[in-house]
């Protein structure tokens, strides 16, 4: 396998960047785990608050009982029944709005809960990948050191001159400063 000096430089930059990430990963994983567990806790508290509002029917029953009162005064049963139904419908409509808002609150709480849970799972699954990645970086660096003396000085430049302009790929025009690992 023949690599040019610019390709070796790009590969070296990618390996160096990954090695820096591997050094930072042990601290980052604990920080990320803490952040996402707090996000999950916030989501759980929001969902719990929404559930509490949905199951709070005792206040509605007390309001309906107060709206009905002692009963109709003599001779005004029909008017009392109409008034009581209007009061009860107002109370039930307000209760419906509270339940609707509580359901929206629960849905909004599930979003941070689920995203925090999924990110925690991803972090835990990637917990020990650093050892594997460090070994891969070490092997790649050793292979690059073997190839470095054999690198042709800008053999890529001579291949660009031989190829017609319409056949050149975007990769063959890449400079060492534009290519890389992100």
C-alpha cells in the first residue's frame, strides 16, 4: 500500500484527534452520565406532576357538591336544576381543561425522560470502547511509521497532471488542509 505524504499527514491528524478524545473520555462519560440522569429525573418529575393532576378528582367532587348545595328551594325546582346543571357543566369543563393540560405536561415530561434514558444507555454501552480504540490507534500509528519512509513525495500531484480535467474526482483535488477527520 502506497500513501503520499499528504495522506499520511491526514491519517496522522485523525489518529491524534482520536487519541485526544480517548484521553478525555473517562471524565466526559461521568459528566455526560450525570447530565443525562438529571435530564431523566426532570422528565420523571414532570410526568409525575402531570399524573397527580389527572387523578385529583376529589376537588372536583367537592366543587360539584357545593354547587348542588342543600337542595332546591320549594317552588323553584326547575330553575334550581337548570342553574345547578350550568354550574356543574362549568366545573366539569374546567376539569376537562386541567386533564388536557396535564396530558400535555406528561407528554412534555416523557421527551426529556426518554432522551435522557436513551443517552444513558448509549454511554453505558460505549463505556469500555476506549481500550479497543486505543489499540486500533496504536496499530495504525505503527503502520504509518512503517509507511512513512516509503511515502512518495507528492505522487498525487503527478497523477493529477496525467488525468484529464473532466475525469478528476473531488478527492484528487483535496488539499492537506481541507481533508481530515472532522
